[in-house]
């Protein structure tokens, strides 16, 4: 069984040869992780990259039973970038499976899939004198524990923050990385 692979490109032409290569290789991910819903591969060409070898950015997002795994790599050409991101995704899958085994209960980590999608595809705001909201996102949140939120933050490679609905307190929380590398938790309260 092969997986549905969605490919999109930004500032880059995706040839039939590249498309076939990506579909063939990404379609085999279900051999490593069961119940994959879909795989999304985003290719971007950055003309302003400092190093010519880092101009092609390949990002892969894998959804499986409420869990989202994401990996990103940079390379001089999309083929080698995709090979690198697939290797990184294999490591992500192994890390995810190891964490599930350690839990012993066989349940999946949960996440707000749409939230991860929104964060994965959000575009940076342009610098202006007065910042304006140029994009709005809505996403469904899935209740999770703080430990599950930490796991998802790591699996998604979110370096700064992760928003989640805390199942223990029944409130929205923000998990964030502090300058010293530790994590902080914001528990908003109505004032």
C-alpha cells in the first residue's frame, strides 16, 4: 500500500522526474510507520541564501493517527535535499516509535494537526512601521498532557513555542523554549 503524497513548490519548478522520485520514495514511508494518513512535501528555492548549497529547502510533514512528524533540510539541489529529509524523517519515526514503546500503553501521542499545519505553512510577516495581521488561521485542538505537548514540540521540531489544550487543567497553554534551553509553560488566566 502506498501513501498519498502531496507535493507543492514555491519559486521552483517540479519536473515530472522529481515528482516521480518523491512519490516513489515518500510512498514507502508506510513500511516504517503504519496508518499514515498523508505525506506533504514542500520544496522552496531561496535565492537569498548565504550559501549556494543551502538554496533548496525541502520540508516533509507526515500525519499518522493524530500525530504530526515534520523534517526540513537544505541542499544545493532538490533531489539531494529530498534524500536528506527522508533520512531525517526515518529518524523522527524511530524516535516517535521509541517513545510510544516506552509509554507501554500503545497509545499514540496526540496533537492539533491543523495547528501543526498552520505553523508549518505560515509565512513570515514583512517588516512595516505598524505590523498588521495578514493571515488568520483556525485549527482544531486535541486535548493532551504536558508530557505529550513536550513530545509533540520535539517531534515537530518547533524551536520556539507550541500551543496546546491541556487535558489536565482544561485550559489553553503555551509551551516555549527559554534562552537557557529549558522549557517554560504559560497558563493564561482571565484577569
